C-alpha cells in the first residue's frame, strides 16, 4: 500500500525571519551528545558494565524457553498483537520521517484518489458527485482544504469529466453537424469562481459544466451538480441588446416557426407547456428572472405574442437526478433530448443571423 503523501509548508516564524534561542540550538549541536552516558555521581560507566536494574537470565530458563519456541513454533496471541502494534508504529514513523528544512512543518496529508469505482467509457461515477458535494460545505470550499484534495482526487474527477465531455461531444456532433468537434479543454468551464464583484467569496463552484455551439461556447449547456440538480439547457441566455432586438423583430413579423417548435409534443414533454406558468415558475422559455413585467418599449401590451416579447432570455432546461446521471445509458438519454433541442437552437440562430422577412427593422428601440 503506497504511503500517503504529506503537504509541507513554511511556518510563520520562518517566513518572518524568526531565529530560535541560541542556547537551545547550542545544546542540540553540542559535542556532549557524543559523550558516553554518565553513572550516578558524575562518573562514566565503564564499557561493558551492566546496569543495576539488569538481571542475568539463568541458563536453564534461557535454554528451556528456546527449546519450547523451537518445538511449538507459534507465539502467543498477546505477542502477535504487540508485534502488529510495533509494525504499525514503525510504518507511521516511516510516513512522517521526512527531511524538513528550517521553518517547515507538516500541515496535512494529501488525500489519495480511490483506486476503484470510477466511470468508464464516458460515464460519471459516484466519486465525482461526492467530491462536488463536499464543496457545498464552507469548511471544504476554501483553498487550504482544496489544495490537499486537488492532487489527486480533484484531478481524477476532472479527468473523468473530460472523458464524459468527449463522449458527449461525439454524440452531439452526430446529432447536430452545425456544432464543431472541439476538444474538451475548449468547452469545459473552470471550477474557479469569479469573486471579484461578488459578496460570496467562496473560491470554487459546486458543479462541473461545459457549453457547445456552432460558434464555440454558447448554445447547449451541460451542468452536473449533486443533489438531483444536474441540467441540460439550450437557447439564448441574456443576449446582448442588438441580438435581443433582432430576435424580437423576428417574433413581431413571423413568430410561427418558434411557436410551432415550442408546441411540439416532444418539446412539451421535456420542457413544459408553451405558455407562462400561472405561478410564475419556469416553464418552456418563460419564467426567467430577467423577464419583463410590462411590454417592451414601442410594443402594444395587448400584442398577440406579448408573452414571447417580454422574454429577455429565450432558453429552456431539463433537470436530471443523480441516479440518471450515474446510469450507463445517460449519454443515450441525453441524445434524445438533444434531438428535441436541435430545431429550437437552429431557429434562434437564424433569428439572430438572418434578416427579418420584408426587410423591416421593426422596433429597434425596444428595452433590453
């Protein structure tokens, strides 16, 4: 069994230039350590002399015990336990027996990744979900804890996720040829949070994510988070002012294509009814936090497509349980969802890139 790795860092005293007491340092370096131990009264004990506490073992007893050991060949259970404890102590000494430089100390053991139980062929394992679940604990979501677990636990989880994304990308390209086959490193998001303008200063995300599209990272979004919170999403999330204005112009002039996609039975089965939820919950493309409360500027509030025109984000999402994520057929399940999403993504791409029928710019002064 490989010995656990130790994490060593310099103490604050070493970093501040602190020097230990001269007398204690001298005592450790003293030549007196090489002298023979002295007897009582300050005199040296002659070489070969035995201590008063040492008792000679009679030859008869010694020979008898040696004969008994040769005949029986087995030690008592108590001796076996003592021997096992001694071996454990020796192993512990070997683990901690490292050369520390001045001002260094052992601050913890680097946790080793499990040797078994990892996913294969692009499958997510329980180990990855367990690691992400730990990051929900504030005491774990900090740099000191993460440093001890990053090598090799996090790196092993990251490797597994890259293998999954590679399999997912291959499936995605086969379903939608408009999406380019990019390597996992180009579509996977970093686990480090951007805390520059956030009140929440926890440094790490609690999930792993990646996104794909015909232009790079915008389009279909996959996010894996323990606690039955993994999702696959697609659409235009918080588009820019010009993009949003173009989408609304298309809806004003020809909303039929988008309406037909949202009303498709398979689409409804995966993402909900094509209308706002009575309680304001997310349903289809409706219910996002950035949805307008009133009609956009210049649009009649009684317009027949006012529900779509109020949307600032046109995106849908579907949630998966941990059991589904861990199943061997998860990629195939995602494949069926991607097939349903493809017409929706293509429709939004065309709305953003193609001119409005009739050449009219529509209402270009709408609020975003």
